[in-house]
C-alpha cells in the first residue's frame, strides 16, 4: 500500500528558513502514519519515506525527527538542509538511500 501526501500549496516545510515554518509537516506525517497503520492494520515496521527535491528534504527531516516511524528513507535531488542537520538527533541509525 502506498500513501502519497502533498504539502500545503505543493510545498513541504522541510526545515529550511525559506519554507513555511508555521506548518508542522512532521506532526502531520506522524499522525498520518498512525492513522493509516491502524485503519488498514499495516505493519508499522515497513514504513518508508521517499521524496524528490523539497519532498526529499522533508523525508530527511522526518528521518531525523521521528526516526522510529521509518524503516528507511530515500531521497532524490535533495541535500540535507543545514537546519535539519544541526537539529538531527535521531534515536537510532536509519538506512538512507540518496540519489543526487
């Protein structure tokens, strides 16, 4: 099963100061994961985040801020934002695949 959410106005709050910091996309995705895994009785150990560009940046942010929600993340055309890197305090190692 795949879930493909979109950010507000087709942009994610990915941790950079140029994106809307008033929108809490991390909380949105965390809530979405809980709702979908419960409603469809999915294995929460098989959740992945994948994104391209701005979506890749938010996937990296998710990997830092809610590490236990993801088995791995994959990003395309996205370098980690300085703000995300500085705040990255993941509670465990997480696999990451990056194409840049």
